[in-house]
C-alpha cells in the first residue's frame, strides 16, 4: 500500500481541484451493506438483481420489502469519519472540490422539509452544492406512472411493508431467512401516488435507467472548466457506469487517481494509481487532514 506521505506530497503547491467518486464502501463502516461481495445478498437474492425495473415489474412487493429494509437501516445509522472528512474537504475547498456519490443512503431526522433531503454525506455537514447523488435517494418515492416524486421518510411507508422495518437489535429479522416465505402483499397494499393513483417505486436509478441528464451536464461542465488534479475513487468496485467512467477518463488525461478500498485486489485500482487499502472511514480523515486543517501542509 502507498504511504500517506505520497498523497500528502501530491497536495502541495497550487490548490488541487479534486473530484471524488464514492460508493457503498464509504457507508460500510456506518453499518450499511455493500452491493457486491460479502453482504451483497438479501435473502437469497443478489442485491443488484433487485435494483432493476424488471425486478419491480415482476414483483413490486419483493422489491419494496428490500428497499423498506434498507430505508429502515438508514434510519438507524450515523455518518462515519469518511463522510466527515469529505464534508470538511468540501467546506475547505468550496468550488475546487466535487463529490459524486453513488450512494442513496438518505436519512430521516426531522429534516423532511429540507430540500434537497439530507443523506449521510449531508448529515456529516457536506454542503449540497459540492455533492451530486448520481443514483438518486432512498427516501425519494416516485410514481411509476406520472413520475411525481416526493420525499417520504415514513417507516414503513405502508403497513403491509412492516415486516421489513424490524430492528436488528430485536433479534434476527425472519424476513432475512430465505427458508421462510416472503409475506404475501397485494399490489393494492403497496404505496400509491396521491395525484394519479399509480403505484409508487423507490426514487433511485436502476440498471438501464438514465441518470439525471442535467446533473450529468453540470458534472461535465465542472470537469471541463479547469484541469482536475486528483480523482479520489472511494469504496466503490467501479463496475457501474457512468460513475466508473470518470476515473477512466481522468487516467487518459494523466490526472492522478487515488483509490481507497478495503479490498487489496479491487478492480477499481489501475497501475499508476495511488492505492490505499483499508476502511475509508479511517483512511479518509488521515489522507485529507492536510487539506481540512489549514496548518498541516
Ligand atoms: C470498502 C469498505 C470500506 C467495502 N472502506 N472500501 C458502459 C459500459 C457497460 C455498461 C454500461 C455502460 N454505460 C451504462 C451501462 C449499463 C449499466 C452498467 O454500468 N452496467 C455495468 C454493471 C456493466 N449502467 C446503467 O444502467 C446506468 N444507466 C445508464 O447508464 O443509462 C444509460 C444507459 C443504459 C443502458 C446502456 C447504456 C447506457 C444506471 C446505473 C444504476 C446503478 N444502480 C444501482 C442501484 C441504485 C439504487 C440502490 O442503491 O438500490 O447503484 S446498482 C448498485 O451499484 C448501486 C451502486 O450505487 C452501484 C455501484 O456499487 P458500488 O457503490 O461500487 O458498491 P459495490 O458493492 O460494488 O462495491 C463496494 C466497494 O467498497 C468494494 O470495492 C469493496 O471492496 C469496498 N469496500 N467496505 C473502503 N469499509
Ligand atoms: Zn402519479
């Protein structure tokens, strides 16, 4: 593993412009599971197999149970040192830093009236103007017919989904035991749009769906405005596009890519990168300290 000094040397000189691409590994230390590898199974389903429009069309109740379980967990956890370090960097660097998070792990403190709704990044104090949620937010609920989207932190959203809103502290949730049947829930018991009556779905971006095109244009404009000096690739397997493309593009422009990942064999790292192997919640505060505490460089 590269030593911290190599990264700190990179930070010297003119204020570097920094782009961060964040994935589920950042929230792992907060207690939220990742998508792939250990923890990527829900019952006997791969999590990614439930994050598709096809899965929702086939079995909306199953997909809603999966998302209700994740919404419930989000309400139990706190941001970690990695979220805090990125938030501190954003405050220190303002427009010289942009954080693209693939994570949808919003929260539900009594801030429902805030727009946009805060997630673990924002709860850590990350200014929203330096943060883009590439794959949406867990507490946005979208009508699958008229697309009206509302922020709703009810847990569960409707009584029929209560089997997924069970605290782990209360013992093993029977829903997670694949040998037990999934509760039978009819379509009429699932959340419905208050405007048109259509069935609602999680307001996240599933495979095959387009990301917000305006947001992508804004990201491109930020990248193209001035050279980006450092791309941080944090806690992501870097297999999902377009997120994975930002680091690839940076490498072709000879921008330094710095990977932070628990897995020493991660696919996210390429030859020439600075690679930090470990928990992002621990590594980011140490890596970013010179930028977030004014006297350290
Ligand atoms: C730690 C740690 C610790 C653990 N500390 N590290 C170009 C080429 C090929 C395919 C495509 C392409 N462009 C588009 C596609 C199709 C598709 C795609 O990318 N497919 C690939 C899989 C091949 N992309 C799309 O469909 C996207 N839409 C799109 O591009 O529209 C236009 C289009 C469509 C079709 C064709 C072409 C163009 C949409 C992608 C939406 C992804 N959605 C999900 C679900 C979101 C909602 C939800 O959360 O439920 O997003 S899938 C899932 O993967 C989720 C994640 O955000 C995303 C990335 O996962 P992530 O964060 O990397 O998690 P993991 O688990 O994979 O990795 C965790 C990492 O952390 C690991 O490396 C661990 O080691 C590490 N780790 N603990 C540090 N403590
Ligand atoms: Zn509707």
